C-alpha cells in the first residue's frame, strides 16, 4: 500500500497529465491556474486511500480523486467571488487575476469537468453511483453555502444550525471523497457508509477546532494573531454557544461588540474573550470537538478491512485534529 506522500505524488502527476490545454485560452487558463496552485490535496488523497483499503490499486480511483479536487476548487473560485476575496493560497484569486466574468465562467466549466472525469473510471458499473454521490455532495455544499450567507444577516443562529451548515459546506465533500474512492474499488454499501461517516465527522470537528484556535490558539502554533473572527464579527460556534448560555448582561455585551465597528480591536478581542472564558466556552468546545472525533474513529473501526490497512486514514485524521487544544 502506498503512503500519503506517495499518493499525493501520484495524484499530482495525474493532474498534470490532465490539465486542459485547448481553446479558448481565456476559459481554461483560469481553470489550470487554480488547479496548479497547490494545497494539501486532502480530498483526492482520501479518495485514493479509501480505494486501496480494499486491495485495489489506488490508480483505479484517480478519476474520482481528480473529480473531487476539481469540484473543491470550483467551489473556491465561486466562494472567492462571493466573498470579494483577493488572495487564495498566497496568490491572486481567479477573478482578481482574470476578471469577474472569466472567474464565473471558468468555475462553471470546472463543475462540468468534475462530472466528465468520472466517465474515465475503470469500473464502468460504478459510474452511475459515482455521479449520484457527487451530485448529492454538490447539492449539500450549495445548501451549506446559502445557509452561511443567510447566517451573516440573521439576528440569531442556533448551534445546531451552525453545525449543520458546517456539515453541508465543509464536511460533505470529505465524506464524498472517501465514498467515491470506495466505490472505485467496488466496496460494499456498509463499508461505503462507514467511510463516508468517517470523512464527515472529522470535517465538522476540524471546523469546530478552527473556530476555537482563532480565539484561543497560541500564535506561534496557529500562525496568526488570535481574535480575527472576533474582529470580523464572525458568528462562530464560540459566539453562538455564548449567546445560548450567557445571562442577559453577557448576551447584551456580546451583541453590542458584534454590532458596532470598534476603534480598539485589542480591547474588543480582550473583552469578548473574557466573556467566552467566564462562560466555560473553551472547555465546551474542546469536548464537542472530541466527541465528533471519537465518533469518527468508531466508524473507521467498523470498516471491514485489516486494522493496519486503515492506519494511513487514521493518521490523516490525526494530522487534521491536534490532540491538545
């Protein structure tokens, strides 16, 4: 079995061999630009790992792996347009470099190619279910993105609603990547189900962890100054939980801080963080993250292959989720 670095290299070569080199250049250059921009390649690697769990050469899942990575980058192109973002992975976003219209149209053609590559899957009988899986994932991602947009203007959002949004927007594609890799190998439905759950639950846990680290993470480990979400008035799970359990005075203070621009960002971060701490939010968030993580490992344990074969997937999840927050 190939390890994660080897699978990542395998995928990068497959990607390089399948970049779109045809006219019109104005359509396909932005496509190739973002696909060559790099990233961790988490989703395609997960698809390849899932495939080789079942004693099938990982190359069988390369079309599915490329499909999920193209879809992921398509979603980033359109997210950056919606967020009016200028930078992605340290480089200019597609719409910033090529223009808004090219960004929209190139994103559209990426979505089409995400489906088109599935036709190259060697197990022809798996293609209908691969297409169905990608479609269900795509729908959930779009639904999650809409919820995220809605939550920005809604006066209140419950923690359950927020976690559902995370599951749709972020975790659904991780789950789909593992399922599509398993489908490429001919895995049974039970194993597909457990692998899908194993992808979904760490995706939620990772987002919860990211919310926590933005406020309480050590700058030397997180790589940025704490409190960015607070400064930007983002309704993270910390803020939502604090509104649910705080008293009237604490809720009023939080809502005031999050409703007005602050001339003193340091004071704002300090005051909001103090409320979070007084309400026991850090401990609650750690527990919540760990619950999702543990449930994920329980699903992985139920996949009917040798434990040693699952070590790489376990290690990949561990690399996403730091043990101590």
